[in-house]
C-alpha cells in the first residue's frame, strides 16, 4: 500500500470516527412528543380518576380525555445530536432549547416540585370552577403562597397572609385578584387588606411590569376552598396545570344528568382558573396528535392556542375553541344536539 493510499485511508477512518463521536455528543435541547391520554370519566387502575362522595353522580358512555406531552432530554440526560436531528425531521416532535422546559437556576427536584404544585392547584381550580358553573356554593380563602424577592410587596406581604380586599373590593379568588391588578398601569399602587394573626391589616403595594408585559404585584397565591361534598382527583406521574379544563369538564359531566359527550370521544387541553377562564398551554401539536391516535374526533383548544393548532391539526380532528368553561360546556351541548354555532378555531 502506498503512503498516499495509507494516508487517505487513515484520514477517512478518522473522519468517520469523529463523525460518529460528534453524533453522540449531547446537545442542550429537549424533544417534545405526543404523551399518554387519560379519560377523566374513567378509572386509573381500580380507582375512579374523579371520585365524588356525598352528591349524586351520573354516568357517561363517552370520553373526556386529558392530553399530555412526553419530554425526552434535560440537563441530567441530554439528547444526542442524532436523536435531535431525527426529531427535527418528525412533524409530530418539537425540538426546543432545554431552557424552555428547565429554566436556569432550578434543580430537577425544584422543577418537579413546581410541576406537582401546579397540578394540585389545577385540580382545585377545576373543582371550584366546575361547582361555580353548576351554581353550587363554594367558600374560598385566598392565601399568599410566596412573595417575589424583586417585588415591592417584599417586607409587606408574608406567606400565609389571607387576602380579604383589593382596591376596596372583597376578594373571592385568585382570578379576581389578577383581573384587578392587571387593570392597573405598572407603578400604580394597589390597596390591599390582609388577615394576619387574627388582625385585618391595610396595606398599599406598588405594582410593576412582568416580563410578558402584564401589571403584577409580584406574589403567588393559592385558593383554599371548602366544598359541600368530597371531590378527589387521582392522577399520578402527570404534572403541570394544563389538564385543568378537562378535569373541570369531567366534574361537570359527573354531576349533571345525561351525557355531556353524547357518547363521543372528546379530548382537549387548557389551564383553568377558579373563575373558569381557560388559559393557553404548550405542546398543542403533540397533544392533538396524541388525541387523534387515541381515537378522539373533537379537540377542545384554548383560544390563544388556536392559530398554532390550525396549522398543525391532524386529519379527522375537529377543533373547538374554548375561552371559558361555560364556552366548552356549551360547545359540547351544541355538538351533541347537532346544532350550529359551535365556536371554532
């Protein structure tokens, strides 16, 4: 073998070896793919997903599926380049920077804890919204859960404070508080009355501008509700707030005579607050694919996700726009009765 031939062979081998090594190098991206779907009207193992005691419930032969996104990758188990490239070529998979899913400065344990907290809040908001939609009285207390260190509320509000009033109005939930605060301009002062140690304390807090442009006080709150009967939601290994709308629909269906689904296979997604407002979510494309693969023919999408949903909707899936829980219930009524006027994306 000539020296030239040997040199070319060695160079070629090194190119192949380096390419192989480069393909296995980790990259700071995660892959979002269609995740499992779960029927909120069904059971998880031997336990009903939504269990209600102390109130009559009604069966439904249809399905109300919550949808999820599977996440592959992350700071502790990064994708390799080959897997990322495969994902970029797959229309059902989204390859996004891992910072979108795993913010800097948060450990995996902190992210998991936050996700679990969001799921618990979602379940409580869904229950409160569903019962209020049905005209069933719900007593709630609004508590301060955390105070942002960068907030002007630092040193004034404390974790565990109960919020009674905002700008002279009685506070009945987190949604109302957000509505009043966001109506202000950043830098305005919000007047609050809080309960602490058995006393009612008047406070004034200056607002600021959030990264997304909203006016905020800079506190996290949680609703502590008192229901007239038992409502329990049992779902393991799923976090985040995006199942709220489907939880609420499942509760409404179980507490309402007749069939909300009309026996159809319905799926959907969307956060929900205690007033029944449906909020935007991430991964709408992957959730629609998961729903269609499971057999759903109707998909409830938050209004703010409609533009993206229309671009990537799978064949055979009817998109329905939902801004509120009432909108979603009315849309399902119209579909079941075969009437016009269903709100579409």
